[in-house]
């Protein structure tokens, strides 16, 4: 039995994102079970970010060594996985499997991957990490950080682009998530994507997120990372 065409068109126009969330088709060099976990994680994140046009094709690769991971991704050796263009790179299996929260890591990287599929250029890392940490569910386990203003966010973005050590990475992530995730979370998927595209087109990749929202309910004034 096939669905009536009118139902399909209604779903495309008005249906929930889950109904039309694309599923990535991976050109994969990792085990089928691991590839399936990535496929499902990415579809879940696409459902949260909003629909796209056209098939979603991506690559899944596992680095042969930690050194190879760093070479392929330009990221630090203490990160579990990283997206470069349309490719997800994983640390070698024993390394990846030692890192706790692998499901959340998959969802996190899928946010980066899907943003690129949607044509959103790489954003300021402060904004993009806050989004990936929030949508993946990692934010729930992150202690509260400080509220950053525009200059603090730009500094945080520079740190996140080249983190020196896990402690610095963690505290910077706490700050950007505390500052930006509540704002990202409050937006509808459609409005969020519009603002992210605006941020991608703006200098520093922060756009509308560079300044604090006009209506804040909290009593604490936002302040920069450095006193
Ligand atoms: Zn990330």
C-alpha cells in the first residue's frame, strides 16, 4: 500500500520534522554496527535541526592511530571524533570505546555534519559547539559556566579552535553552553536555522548571537570570561 500523494505533500509542508528527517547515506570504512549507530544518531539530529533538500551523503572513517586522527582532522589528540567537510573521523577503536558517552558523541558530531549538509558555513566554534552540545544532550551533564559577552565569546571561539588541554577545553565549553544554549534552545528549529545562517554570513560567525538578548529574566548581568 502506498501513501496517498496528498498525505505526502501535507507531510512535506506541515508535517513534524521527524517525518521528513533525512538519513545520511555513509560511504563507510568502519564496521556495519558502528555505521548504523552513526546513521541513527545523525537522523535524530537532523530531525531536531529541520528538513533539507536532496540526499545526504557523507563519509565515515576511522583513523589508524591517534597521530593519524590529529593529521586528518587538525584537532587535538584528546577528542574522540571530528567532522572535516563531509567526513566523520573516529579515533582508533580502542581509544573511541574508552571515552564515555559515545552515543552523545555521535549525536554531537552529527550536528556539525548536518549543518554542513544544510549549507551552513562553519560558525564561530563557541556558537557551533554550544549548539552541538545542547542538541546532543551533553549540556545536561555540564556544570554551569560563566555568562560571556561578545568579546568573551570571540576569545572562547579562538580557544575552542585550538584547545591546549582538556581542562581548558571543558571550562570554555561550560561558559559557551551556559551563555548560548538557552538562547538556541528557546528558538523554533526554523528560526534557529535562520539565525545560524545569519551568523555564518557574519564576521566572526556569531551574527545575532554576539550580543546578549534584549529581554533577560535572570538577575545576573552577563560578563566577560576575563575579569
Ligand atoms: Zn563539536
